[in-house]
C-alpha cells in the first residue's frame, strides 16, 4: 500500500536558519503530494501541494518539489521565524475515488528567537 | 467563521459510554472524512462519505460508526468507548473535483 516516511523530529532551529524536512513516499502511479501544517491547538492547514512530477509547490516562503526519480517531496524554507513553530505533515493522495490521504508521522519544528 | 467546525472540542468520558462527535461544514463539499491522530503518528482514516447515501469504511473503522445526516453534517460515534480510543479526532471535507482536504479544528477525546 501507499506510505509516507518523513524526517523524525523534533527539530529545533534558531530564527533565520535554513529548514529542510525530508519526505519520501511509496505509491503506485503518480499521486498528488501535500504538506500540511498544524499549529498548537489547531487543525491541519494546507501549506502547499504539487500534483505532478517536477512541480514546485510554494507558500509563505516554504517550497517543495515533486521528485519522481527519488520519490521525494522535501520541505524547505530559507529563513525560518518563530511563528513557523508547528508540526509539519507530508501526505499523498491516492488515485481512487476516495482520494484518501496517507500521512507521514509528522515533524515537530521549534524555532527559537 | 470557520468553514469546518467540530463539537465538542474536548470531551472526557468513561469506558463503556456511547459518545458522538459532530462535524459541520459550510464549504458546500460533498466529500467528508473522519480521521484519528495519535501522538507521534500521522492521521489515520476512520470513515469517509461521498454523499448522504454513500458511507465507506477507512483503515481503522472497528469500534466506530458514522452518520451523514445532511450534506453539511457528518457525525462519528463510539458505541462503547474504550481507553485506546483516546486520541485527537479530525473531520475533513473535499470538493468533488479537487484533491485538497480541509480540516476542522479537532476534538480531543479522553476515555478513562
């Protein structure tokens, strides 16, 4: 079945540091790929997505590129802020009619001032 | 106002009790989902629904049931709660054509 593996946390960075959270996936065909973010006490919010190979999703300074050859969708940000502290989930959407999301285990990010 | 709302936000109950979690949405989406989140794990799908007459089991449906009362409402029930159902529960919606799901704020359920 489909699966998503993402970098284990927690990750602690200083403000303005560079962020990378690794995500790799296993799926049949070419799923859509997502990054969701969960701020403390809130539900999941879509951060960015990509629907086909070589697509780059971007939002709020975050970027991720759909790499078919390495089955990866790593999340990056050039300069993190304290307000980026949250849990980040990588996910894929299958091709079935359910469009079920398969999630990674999440990566807790803490940014220190 | 939030597009996807869940009630209650927090609930503590005892083993053996029946409990219902409710989800409402104003996005006009026909697809609705219930997920469970455990600490250190991603979300797992419990049930999903394409419309009022179409209910489907997800990967962890045992011990749960659902009801789609209207297009905008999707309820999750635990018929006889047990402690290992202590978790954070999320409702989500999706439009017919898109592949993005939109999540509610979650319900934190504790079963003693």
